[in-house]
């Protein structure tokens, strides 16, 4: 049989693993044990839910063996197993659209971050850090044929069918054995103490027993081996940690379990462990990572929450277990009230699971809010934890404002923004508390990066009036914030308490300063005489620009700059239109901006006494293009802008 070639991305990954990833090699064992546990989970579910598999004799276990003289180490399980097609798909291909981006990130700035391998779900390949050759022997549950996959990680791979009774098959039941032929770097793991230490640290709470087989030697008085016997010990606790009483668990227990289920080498930022009893009985254990998962913004992101029913694993690939804006959460849901044979299609409609999901979301958001409140008066540690959380997960929480109407009030108090008034992050409630006088609206600016937005001429009049403006530099802000419309705040009246207390509710409209009409509260009175005097100039500019703009207006918001652009209240901003096109909405109409000009600026005033249409066209074009540039918008014809600018400089 001809040797098969790895998918291109697998070749790239293997090259990086073998030649670049030298830190934390021991994670290979964590990954192999995790794969074995997943295989056992899948078969355990089938033996309960599917009649075809109920007759299978199944006592789930994972076995680890090593032979120091032969330089080998093996990890075996009696789980679901794989046939030829499964081996090719699982070990020869990475069928995920984010693969290339992952490889670019790994090769560019994270070559020593082996943690990324596990997060991406290709942990099997980490074994090539310690092995010069790997053989995988597997038989799928319910089938009679065993297959052998082998590779040195460089020249492709082979898959051969093993004949019945062939001693090299290594097994006569379902399951998988991964045999590593250790390289020089891997020999340090071919001993009992190294293996036990790794399992205790990374896999102690795998819900199946892990056994280690080793030789126990007896020595004579001279230190020579007198006898040796083969011994097998269970080396992990094997208990479902989330079912244990919280008072019995240590911080290390929680952290170790997190690393096992998330493939993250860091401790979690924090966790939430809940046991509900009553109408519904269920247990949840949720973790918040310190860093956003690598695939957080990929369409094909891998969900981080596993569903169990009465400790039987059901699925870890259901995006309905958590709303998409909480896809960064890792953890477990274990229900007592779902049927064991529940299908994935039924899961999405199941009222029990919907109720658990809704309660879990409220619990998580409540914990986030509690952390935010503690950060206001807490020590440096809690402030740093909140800062880490909001820096990593502020953007997905903003998605929740758009998606989750039921929890919008909580989310609007959680999300944070940058501001012209304070350093660091600030919330809508903080903004309202700093309002002065009779200000009726919350002002914000959306668009490019933070630095560009802070330099926008659109802010000039607001600065002059000492009005705070929120800086919204996330690309989704242009979609999310307009959907919010206003910020609502409910407070208890301080005048009365107890039974006579009253709840007061107030709201403030959210206004984008880069939209027409947002300048109405600036208090700038219209100077009719000035408007009349500048009107001929406005008409000249409008005629010169033609259909490049929707309108040309005299600005009330400019103090120092000659021009700025705003969007009509009913139009998307230019940045939003560009983003929607990038997302595939090719039929998006061409959005034309409104150009506002400063009637007191010398450049604009200079047009009063000229009728040279060529000169007017050059000035008008530069006024528009520089207004676009300062908002971070790419010009359609930069060469034309340069020509106009050069002509003006030479005149």
C-alpha cells in the first residue's frame, strides 16, 4: 500500500512541533489521556443510549505502559475506537477553517506556546515532540477489524489492516492504543515517577481510572536487582470533580480540572460552581480563562462547555449550551432531569436544558457584575482580575447587548468603553455620574482605532464644552450600540425607605457624534447672518463634489479643523458599510457622507472671493479627502488627492 500524505496544514503543524516547540513537552501525555477519555465518554454514552451497543462488555479504563530498554511508552483505552476512515480523518487531516490562521499565529509569535496546540484540538500531534515514530492500533466498537496507523511525522503515514489473530494487532476488543517510540528528549518520561507526576497534575480528575503498569524491582544487599515483578497501580482519583461537595475541594483541585478539560496551561481567571436542587436538579462548573480562546472570533469556534446527564457524557460540540457571546466560558453542565438517550436535535428544543441554560447565563452575568462591583473598592488583586476580564471579553459581552434582550439591563452595566474624560475603562453608569448640568444624552464616537478616534475633529466642540465622549473602537460597536438606543438606570429613591421606598427609572439617549443631528445639544446658536454669508461657499463646494457627498453643511461642531464628515441619521457609517461588505454583503449601496465645513476657517473663507472652478474643485476635494483620512477611512483615489494637494501647494 502506497504511503499517504498528510494534509498540507498537518505538515506545517508537525514541522513547527518537531522543530520549534520545546517548552512544556510533558503536555503530550495530557493530550493523549484526554483523547482516551473522550473515546471512553463516547462509548459510555452509546452503551446507555443505543441498543446496538448495549451488549458490549464495557468497563472503561485507560492504561499506560512504558519500556525503558525498548524506549517505548503506550497509552491505551477501550473506548469507541477508530476504523480506517476515522484514522485518516482524525490523524491525517485538520478539517477546520481556522487552521491556517492558527498556524500563522503559532509560527509568527507563539512558537514556544505549546498551550495553543491543545486549545486548537490537535493535541495528538504534540506526541511528536517526544517520539521519533508513532503507531496507533485501533478497532471501532461494533466492528471486527483492527487497523494500524503509523508515521514518523515527516514522510506521511501508513494505514494497514491487521488480520485476525495477528499478534501485532495488540488488541482483540474495541479501543485504541497509541505506541510512542521515544526520541532522546522523550526518554525522561519512560519512568514511573514522571508519568505519575504528570497524571496527578494534569489528569487526576479524568472521570475514568488510569492505570500504570511498571516493573517493581527487589534489590540485594549489594544493590543489584534480585527479582522483578510486574505491577499495575491506579494513579488518578477518577471521580467527577464537579459532583463533589465544594468544601472538600481545594483551589488546586479546581485549577487542575480546568487544565484537563480546557487544555490550557494557565490557571483560570476564576470559576463558578453551582448545584441546583428543587424543581430542577443539575450541577454546573464554569471557568473563565485568563486569555480569550484562540478561535473566539472564528465562525467554527469550538464550544467550551460539555453536557453530561447523570455523569454520562452527552456532547461537547453543541453551540446551543451557551449563547454565542459567552462562547469563551469553559466547563460542565450535568443534569439529573434529561433522558440519557436525548438526541442533539431534541436538546435544542428541550425545556429542561433551556431553563438550565437561562439560569446559568444569569448566574454567570451576576458573577461578572459582582466582580465589577468589587473592583471599585477592592484591592489590587481584584482590580487586576477585573481589568484582565474586561480586556479579554468586553467585545463578546457587547455582542450580548445585540443578541440577549432578556439580560440587556445587566449587560449594559457590564460592558466598558474608553473615554475622553478618564483613563482606562469606563461604564455607562460611570458616564452618567459625571454628567454636568442639563445634559440629556450620552455621546459616543465609533470608527477606526482608538488613537484615530481621539484625534477626530468631530470632538472639538465637545471638548470645548467639556462634554465627555465615549470612544468605541471595536468594529461591532457601529452595529451594537445603535440597537441599544438608550441607557436605562433604575435606582431606589433616597427619600424613602422600607415599605414606602420608591423605584426611580431614568434613561439617556445614546448619540453618535459622527452622525448628523448629534450637535443639537452643543448650545451653539445659529448665526443667521454668518450662515447667509457662507452659503455661496457651501454651494460652490457642493457643486464641485457632486455625487461624492450626500450634502454639504455649515458645521456647529468644528473649532480648529476646516472640515469633517458625518453620516446621515438613517445611513450606516462608511466604516460600517465597509465592514458589512467584508462580511459578504456585496449588494451594500455606496454610502455617501455629509461634509461639514468650518465657516471661520481660512481655507473655507478663501473660497468666498474666487470663481476659479478648478481651484474650488481642488480645495473641495482636499477638504473631503482629509476629513475621510482623519477618520481612518481609505481613499478610493489617493493619487487624485495628492495631485490636488500639490496644485494647491504650488499656487
